[in-house]
């Protein structure tokens, strides 16, 4: 399995505060990965490190086996759409593509034209006069025309309306299917991710909480409902991610090897959203020391 | 990269060109008119006759009346000319400061630095083009103002070496302009917003310009001292010498300054109205006129030193800017 992006104990500090710390993860080729976390969790920092805008303060990041900081060889393999899809607003799409063709060794202008023609965005209008959704599409076309092997998108849909968001994600899925590009997409809009992503990275408070294939992760986690004072946890529970208690019963989101046999506990499947929210909860706020089950 | 820089900044380039053209529209006719008057008053010949020596025979200055007439006619031009001092600063504010600051303020640096060009090269091309435009504009401007000011300088009252007049002609404006642009660029990497970067450029530019003009420029080379007698004066200072007089006054026989900012020359056997030559001012026998000055022949040398200092500072600022750009994200 080819690893496109790999980080090892990666850390980045702004002044004394760590924006990202001890981040170790691997992104296999061909995946569409969601990078999820609340604002300030370090998502942008991780993407900026991956595209070489930032230099790590600790650990290492490798893209296609190379260190990306200020490395042109990596830049030409990576497409990047920054947060709020910044573009020169007085440029037309055509001028932006001219820029792309002049600044990149490999640039498929025809592909960019085709993409905009498909969604009906005029190429001769300054992009500052387009809608937010259209501008995001132009930014995506600009990034995809590099024919990148890795596409990094930083909150590409955060500031556009739901319809444009869906169109954008459809367009993204379209190009991914065409080109087989690996995608890492950060977002805090969870509903969108379920349809688009097959790989998940959860960041919280500068640290990686969860990494893995979405279907595997969903299969590994269960929501368990059982009595409040039900005694010991079922043996199958490897880790309690989150626990909620009412007067009579406890609801756990747990990583399990298999559904529990214990008839006192009922097991339910979890959705991607449940899973992400469970990992984004504050892990230290567990009410019972008893729930701390060694993995 | 060159295409991109041109496309991004063509409006500013156009405004710069329009500015220079407007300046030319003002300066060419007024410059020609001044030259015309200058020749009509016969100043050409008499200034040439004065030469460039610091002292001339007392009866040699035949230009006096004509030059006073010329200066009073064109006094307003010197006022207008002083306004030109701010032009290098304007270039720094509108070319230099937004160059990096606007990219970072609008986030477009993340788009352009992730194309296939390293940001080191991005910076070099952008700074190079901005610098080249500033260079061409300021050389045209500096030489143009030199031409325009020549009659005024020669007419004696505002020598080209004097503060303000030195600063707006020759190569010095080129040094100031490149410095202002470099300062604006660096300010933009430190305060990545256009307005704070412009403010910092304004403060930094004025601060260094004033400091260097008042503290450093008089000492680029050791100043010379000239003394000449008060009584029986057969010589006087030459208004056409173009010397930069740093200070002058009258000292007594022991060398103590009696009266600063005064100069007295009494011709032999002078019998003016009032007391004898300077007696009522407390001038005793043995007192003499004293002046500390930079000779006018050093004008281009000082221009070169001034320009060199500002270009060197600009180079340092640009180096720091490139270093900072490699750290921004």
C-alpha cells in the first residue's frame, strides 16, 4: 500500500502554544480522507505543513517520501485549495489559468476549461464578481489542472451555501473518480463527509484522536446501552470513548472486538457523525474511574 | 512569474507613469520659462564669470540685482519644489507596502506559494520588478528635477547643496525611492496588513531620512573652515560656488564666537551711515568672519554617498524581507 502523506511525531508551535503536537498518521494512496476537528484543532496547520507552507517545529512530515517545506518537486505533485479559497479577485478565471500555466511545469489548461464549462462558470469575468460557490469551483479547477497526485482542501465548503456545497462536493467526487487523486479534505460540516470520504482523521486540541478507514472504524465501534450500575463492563469492550449516564442507564460509545454477549447490554451500530462527536468530546471528563478500561 | 507580477501591478505602474507625465507637464514649461528669464536677465554670462571658487574679489559679483529679481519672480517654484520631497515616500507607500502585505492580508500567498514556484523565486521576481520600476521612475524624476532646479540653484539663493534642494535632485531621490520601496516590502512581511505596513513605512522613512540628513550628512567628509577679514575686505563669498554652509559667524581674535549667523564685510575706507564697521555690534579689532562649509565641488560625491547609504540599507531590508517570507505561512 502506497503512503502518500506520512507524519511522525509532527509538531508546530506558534509562540509557546502548540497548534499541532505529536501528530503521527499515514494517508494511503487513493483515499478521500476527511480531516475533522473543531476550529483551532490544528487542521489548517497540518495541511499547511503538508503543502510546505510551514516548517515543522518537531517531528517530520513527508509527502511522497519528501519533505515538503519550500520544495518545488513536492509542490508540483500537490494541489492545494486554502481556506476561503483565496484568488486574485481582479483576475478572470482565464487569467488565473494563465498564471497556473506559467507557474507550473505541468498544467492542464484544457482540463480547467472543461471543468468550468461543465458547471457553466464564465471564464472572462473577474472572479471577485462570482458567487462564493463559483469561486470555490474556480479554485478547485485551478488546483486540479496541476494534475496533482495529492489534493489538499482546507475547509473548501465552509463559507458557501448548502446547494453550492453539494455541487462542489459532487464536482470533487467527479474529478477524484476521473483521476484517482488522493484527497485530504478538512471540514467541520460532518454531514457532507459521510457521503464523500472513506478515510477519517480526527484532530482535537492539537492532537490526533482517531485515524483509519471509515468502514473499519464504523465496524469497530458500537453504541452500548446498559444498566447504570451494571457492574463490570462486558469483556468485549476494548475502550470506552464516551459515556453518558441517566438515572437508570448508561450509554457508551465503545471500541469493541465484537458485540457483547452480556444480555444486560444492547449494542447498536454507530453513524460517522456519532463516532466523530464521541472522539471530539473531552476525553478527560469521564465520570467514573471504573469506566477506565485498559485496552 | 514576470507575467503574473505585471498583471497584478499594471495599475500601479500605470498610475506611476501618469504621475511622471503630470510632473513633466508641470516641469517642462516652467523649467523652460525659468531658463528663458534666466537668460533674459543676463544671468548666464555673469554666473559663468563668477566661477566656482568659494571666495571672489569684492567687486566681482555683478549678478546680485538680476539674481534677486529672478528669485523673487520664481520664489513660488521653490515652495512647489519642496513638495516633490514626498514623492519617494509615496512610491514606498503605494508600491512597496502593499506588495507582500496585500497578498497575506487576502490570503492569496497560500494560493500563489503552492503553485510550482518557490517563494524565494517569487520574492526575487516581485521585488526585482517593483525595484526596477521604482529605479526607472526615480532616475527620470531625479534628473528631471536637476534640470528644472538648475536656474534656481545658479541664481544663488538656493544652492543645490542645501538641505531640501540636495534631496530632490541628482541620484539621491533614487536612493530614497528604492529605500522606501524596500522598507514598505519589509513592513508588509512584519505587519501583513496594508494599512499598518503603510504606517510603519511612513514612520520609518521619515525617521531615517531626518536622522541621516541632520546627523550624518554634514559629516560624510570633514567640513572645511574658511576665514576672511571684516575690515578692508577685498574678497567676498561667491554665491555661485554652491557651497553648503553648515554654520557661520564672527569670531574675535581669541577665536570665540561673538555673533553667530552673521557676516560683515567692509570695503577699504568704507564710510557707511552709523558707526564704523561693526563697532556697534561689539566687534573689536582682530575679529574675523568664520564659516564651516562643504565645498560645492563635493556635490556629486555627497550625492553618491547619500545614494549609496540608502541603497545599502534597502539591500539589507530586502534581504530581511526574503528571510521573513520563508517563515510566513
